[in-house]
C-alpha cells in the first residue's frame, strides 16, 4: 500500500511539474518608449520578478514614440502582440481606441491589497470608458528649471512670478550668460511642432500657475477666453513672437529638438521632468548646473509643479502569456519594483521609497517637495478631445507663424471656433 501511495505521489508531482514547467520557462516581452533608462529598469524588474518566478525572463524593447504606436497597433491587430505595453495613459487610450483589445484590469487592480498610496486621481486616470486600461505605475512630475550659472552671471534669482521670468528671459537673451561672446542664447526652450508639443507647454504654464483646464473643462465648456486663461495664453504666445524669448525655429521643435536646445546650452529656462534629472546631472550633459522649482505664477497665484500624466502598464487581450503578464503588472506596484522605477527612470507612485542617495534636484521630485497641481486628463472625460486639441494647435500655430495685430481679438476668435467645433464633435 505504501508503495502504491508513493507511486501516486510521484505521479502527481510529475504531472504538476509538467503543468508548471511552461510557466517557469516563459519569456515576457514589454514594449515601451523610455529608451535606455526604461531598458535598465525592466532588466532590474526581470531579475527581481525571477526571485518568485524562477525561469521567467523579461525582455523589453524601446521604440521611438511614433513607432511604438504603429508597432503596438499592428501587432495587436495581427495577433502578434507583446505580453505587456507600457506608456503614458493617453497613449494607451489611443491604442484602445484603435484596437478595442486592451484588457480590462479592473479586477486585477481590485485584487492588489497594497495600494493605499494610489490617489483618487491615480485611479481615475487609469480608467477609460468602462475599462481600467492601465495599472498606474509612475506619476509624471514636471517642474521649471533654470541654469544656475546663468542666473549667477546675470545676478538674478530663480523666478517665482511670470514678471520675474520675463526679466530673467530678457537677461538671458541679451547679457551673454554663457560668456562665449556671441549673441546665441535664449530665455526659454519650448516646443510647438505637434499638438502635444505646443498644447503640452501651454498646459504647464496654465496648471503651473494654478489655473485649472487649458482648452475645455470637465463639463465641456471651452475656457480659452476666460479672463485668467486668456491672460496666460496671450503671454505664452507672445513668448514665441513679440518677446522673442525662444529660438526662431522653435515652431518646428518637438521633444528631441527642445532637448537639443536645452542640452546644447542655448536656452536658460526649460521644463524639467522627473525623468530628465538623472541624465542632466551627468557630467557630459548639464553637470547638475540647473535649479528646479515650481512654474512661474501668473496674477499673484502660487506657482506649482505639474503632475502632467501617468505612465502605466497595460496587457493586450491577445498577449501570448496573458496570466503571467498580469502577475508581472501587479508586481510593478510592489516596493522593490517601485524603488527600481525611481532609481532608473526617476518616477514612481509609492511613498515609502529610499531617496537618500539622490541629488538635491532628484529629491525635489522624489520627495514631492514642490506644491503640486494635477493635470485634468481631458482625454479620459471627452473622447473627442484629441481632435479638438489638434484643431486648437493648428489655430495657435497660425498665430505664432503670423502674429495678429490684436491678440485679444485672436483669442476671442479662437474660442468661438473651438466652441463651434466642440458642438460638432460632441454630437
């Protein structure tokens, strides 16, 4: 009898091994657009995940953002999808709109016990229509930066108000702050080529000044010509035109070109994302020669650091190893995974991470030391928003290329056009 019992136990163990073995020899693939920092992060995540899932490997591939869209959509539609996709929430929304094959992670998020660090805003942005399409993994914080040596050269402080910022920009433009003897420096590095370039910059000026919404509010009202919004919009557009505080070709700049202006030492004030600081602290880039703070405040408001987005992980419905992909997605919210996220990419969502070894600039973001203002995520409220934003971008770009004689009239006209288009799109 004992022999039979041992044989049965051995048979059950062998059967269990056969069932378990495929799960223990699988390779998870992740597609993202975070470059070398993202590859390093997923490499660390794979090593940590393997401690509880022996034999499982994680391979990540980083594509330029435009390529990421095309490859993800094509792969899902042809049943050749990766196991996980990782990007900003609004980019995952675009994948869902194009394919309708992003997994609903509502039950998955509900099953995560340790998630008290996630705010209501985090949970809200994870949802789109009737799905939870991402698990929120990294809040995207964006502050305002200025070259410290340039401020010292012109004898000025980090600007706190918009009037301060204009004075600093004028000095950076005219007083040779880099000391090379040439007239080749500008006040700001901005971008304008695409809707998310120009409107993203305007978002930062708006929310960074504590003014909610940029184009449309959650109730569907166009806010372009409301007094506070119109005042900031006018100053923003004049930065490109009347004031001449940016390089003349900024109208054609996207993220890459804007970074070239910053890292090439041509502009003294710029957006600093939490993901930028590690690189810019490097001796071969800015060597830490910049200070970070809130965005300059308009009209007496306190300046803010903007929570401008949320990066998250999603699982295609036709992921090759879907169950294991879900386990890995949940793992990305654990303390070890989040610590790795903070150290390699510069962002996380947990509040129990070690930041003691970070530079002062990295601690500013990691410790949430600045006053925070969250972006309104209009894409998650108004499905037509991307089309509305694209039209708004075209209108503003025309104003920059052909500055009007009367900016107030231009803004009033723009608001009227946006209301007409919104009514058409919302029908």
